[in-house]
């Protein structure tokens, strides 16, 4: 929706109704990802795209149809359809499109969502795209980090979906979730498309070593925007870290100070210091531990190294409260040995820290499996 938001708001504010078609599911090599949107304005003009041209004409007609009928509709397009030769995807993929009429009446929260996006506040829109009761289809739940607005049809469904949506929102992921007709888990009948509107959380890894490569790969899998930073240009190369979004050659403390001043560090940011060298990690940690908001700060090293590092940090003027923010040695006790296993250990600790998990086997615990943030 973000890519057509300006035009949608223009129609919405004038009291008109637009036909909005959104990719909600892709199979195989579809050209656009979930969340890609086409908007058909009341004057017939088109904004956005759902397939790069393969099925645009058919989706255009679908968007007009839902405006005329007032009823949302879920359609599948691809080479397996009976009409594949008419509207099939030339790339051989399959896409599910959810088309709905959007206006002040059907989407009263739209302007508030636009305000959230402009202010970089993470927001997700959960929409029922399939349900045994047609009256549920098209209903929406707006989920923020600490708020909800709207309803899918029942308190039970709202609670279940909101819980799952916050997990997707934290990772910046958009996808379809399946439930029973009243939001029951492990059942089917209701499908909800979650469109997450949030920048991906960041992971900043200091130290261009083999453990950093494994951690970058694990972090990318979890949906992080990954930066690897090292002051040594010989080691800090894109070729050595293909899973990182960016590789920066800079002194860690200077880079971190610049990123903080630019507002690029927030409560979802994970900072992992893997350098094993006091001249790099102590200055970087001196900056990181004084940041007003950060999600996680971990540093690699033995327990002897940890004790030495803590002493150096105190000599640098850090307080016990500031040093207490540090996860050291980094990671959960999984018995990890290889770089890949260590990366899983670090990722597990970050997940546990985010959601309040204890890191214990679930078979040893009681109560809810999913934690509140």
C-alpha cells in the first residue's frame, strides 16, 4: 500500500472510492512480492503494479468490479489457472490478489496510518481475505507496537491475530496467516493478510571475521538489515559478506556515533561486537552502552576476556548500570562451537531478549508459549 498511498489518500480525502488490488501470496517465481499494490482511481487511472505487466489488465477489471459490487474478492492468477493463456504469468509463477473497495467508509483509519508511516512508527494492517462467513472478508485490524484499532469480527480473533502480527511487524514481514473461523490456532477457515509497514530492524556487526559472516547470514534469514563494520579494508569486503546489506570500512566507535547522531539506532537495533580486540571493542562499547535506546548489545569473548573488558569499560567512565546492559559472553548456552552454531546462539539470545523468553526448553516450562514484547 505504501507505493500507492499518496494517490489513495487523494481519492479518500475527496470522498471517492478506489479499487485496490494487493499481492497477498506468491508461489514460485512471481515478479512482485506480497504487499505490491495496484490502485484504480474513480477516473480510471492506474497507480502501482502487481505483476510487472503479466496480469495487469485482468487485475484492473477485478479492481473495477469490486468497486461496483462493494464486495472484496480474492483471485489467483498463474499458469495453473484455467484461463492461463489469457492472464497467466509469463514467468511461470502464481500470485494471489486480494481486491477491495477503499473509501472513508471502508477504511476510516487510513489517514492515521499515513501519519504513522510519515513518522516512521511501525504499523501493520491485518485484513481478512478468506472466511466461511462473507461478512468477515475485508475487515481490518490495525496493529502498532502497543496499540490496536478496528476488529476482524471477534475478541478471540483480534487477540490471536494481534499477537502474531507484532512478531511479523518486528521483523518487517508481510504474509498470510491462517486460523480457524474464530481465530483458533492450528485450524483453518480464516486467512488474514498482514501488511507490515516498518523498516527492517538493524543488526550492526563489528569485526570482519568468520563468525561475523555466519551471523550476517543468520540475521538476514531473520529479516534484519545487516551492516558489517571493520576498520581493516583488507577484511571488510562485500565479497566476504554476501549476506550483509552493507559492509563499511570505519572505526567502530566513530561509525556507531555517526549512526546514532543520524537517528539510525532504535529499540529494535542489535549491536554485536565480535572483534576480540580492546582497541576496537572497548571504544565501540563505550558508545553503544551510552545510547539512550538500543535493543541488544552483545560482545564475544571468554570469561577472562569479559572480566578484563568490564574493567576497561569502568576505567573509561561507564557506570555499573551502563555496563549492566551488556550481554557478555554473547549468546545463549547451547554448547555452540562452530561459527554457524554460535550465530544461532546469538540470534536465540536476541529473540529471547526481544520477547521476554527465558531460553529454557519449552518442555520445562508452563503457561503461554508466546510472550508479550
